[in-house]
């Protein structure tokens, strides 16, 4: 978010960078290993497939280290909080870090569960490339959910904060972008935030700048949702249409429709 005269150049550059990330994502087809909410697994996998990535989902302790270490990026979603997943998370993060793979933390509903919030804080110490969450979840770990707070939090934790809402915010220690794409019905579809986190992970697999990758992931889903919402009669139709929109989305359309400030 810029207030200086270079706002137009910043927005144009961010939109074009996102388009370039989408091109590389299509070309490289990275594999993203997802530890995610059991409710979200199917939709998350289909979103990754639609955009050109390859999902894997196992949480079995005896094999997850191989899957996470061999993937191009890792998603750690705390939506299903049980002992098996907690063990899997520890193994997977260690494997990803050892293999120098980027990983994303999605601390689902930490505002409702102190034990889950405590785990999220411990995981933040292991420096995820991006923290993707909503405003209530951010308040549980970072205070007020505004541009200044997200930027300061990102700097303090050496990560990128991707905060979803009516207007998404993406911040690192020095840059903040506001993203205004999307559709209101997206809030009525389960696993939409989980899928957004998976797209950020996919973009991190092909883009070394976590801020650029996070902006790209959020924009890809936002623009696809916006396009899908133009003809959707309700959330059921929108969920299907988003998959189709992601599959058809091209870099030029993404750059043209991106609403960045």
C-alpha cells in the first residue's frame, strides 16, 4: 500500500509479477504437500490441480518426511487439530527446512483454541515463508489487523503476512499491498481460505521472493473468484466455477483484472 506518486507503478508491477508467477507455475507444475483440514482436502487438491500444481496429502508419520522433503513447497494448516497431525507437522516442517523448501503456516481458528494458538506461536519460531490467515486469527497472535500491524509483525517474525478479508493485505518488513479482488460468496464456501494458503505455497515453489509469491497466490484466487462470481447463482455453483476459472485463467487476464494498491 503506497501513498506516494509511484502508486500506479507499484500496482502495475505487482500485477505483472503475479502474472509472471502464474506463467511459471503452469510451466513447472510444482508439487505442494498439504497438511490441511480434513474438510478442506478435496477442494484444496482440486484448486491446486486446476492451477497446474500437484497436491499430495499424506500425514502418516512413517512417510510424511519423505513427501514434505521431496515436495517443492509445504502447507501446514491447523484446521484439524489432533495428535496425528501435530506429529506430522513437526516431522514435515523439519524435512522441509532441511531440504530448503518454503512452507506456509495457516493457523486456522487459533482465536478459538488456546492450545492451537500456542502451537502456532511455536511454529512461527521455525520461520515459515508466509503466514496466511484472517483478521480474527491475526489478532490472536499479532494484535490489530491493519497494514501497520501486519508489516511490523512480518518484520519481527521474518515472514510475510497474507491477511484475507474484504480487502486482502500482504506485508513483509517493508512492503504492504492491498488486494481488492474476490467475490462476497467466497465467504460462504468451506475451505476457501485453506485453498488460498495452498496457492501461496504453490507460488512460493516457483518464486523466491515470498512477498511477490504471496501477492500472486492471493490475486490468483481473488481474480478467479471474481470471474466465477459474475455468473454464479449461489455458493455451490461458485465453488465449481472457481475451479473452472482457475483452470482457464491466463497471465494477461490476471494482470488486467488485478486490483492492487
